C-alpha cells in the first residue's frame, strides 16, 4: 500500500466523508471517512480505510443523491444503446465478395 502511494504521488483530498463503489450486482463497497488521494494526470484515485460490503438498499436514503447524479451517465435498459437508424443495413454477401477478390 505505501509503496504504491509513494510511487503514484497522489495529492490528499481532505474532507471526504464517504466513498461508495457501486458494483454491477447492486452491492456497494462502502468506506466511511476514507483517506483519498488523487493523481489527476494519471486519472488515478487511491482510496484507503475500512471497507464494508453492503446492499445498496442498506444505504438508502443517503445514497440517493449519488445515484441521481450518476443516472445520466449510466445506460438505461429500457433504451437501446445504439439507435437502429445509425447502423447501415447489410446489403451484400461479404463471403462471396472475398472469393472474387482473391482471384
């Protein structure tokens, strides 16, 4: 841990009361009063402290403001990620075309 912090040379970010890392399975790695360091140039954050694994429902209602802030950056399951209008239709047989190009 210490060798990594010395190597990255992150700047301490004071005043962080909690950090929640929300996993794909809706569980949360929850830190209370963690030590947070950031190296902006390397887009790296180091979080250290006592972590607890919790269900996202255990952190309600306090976590709601964090979830609302994230909602615009998360893909919605109800909306397609790629619009069908943007994908061109397949109009020729590429296997057949590759046979004629090889000759």
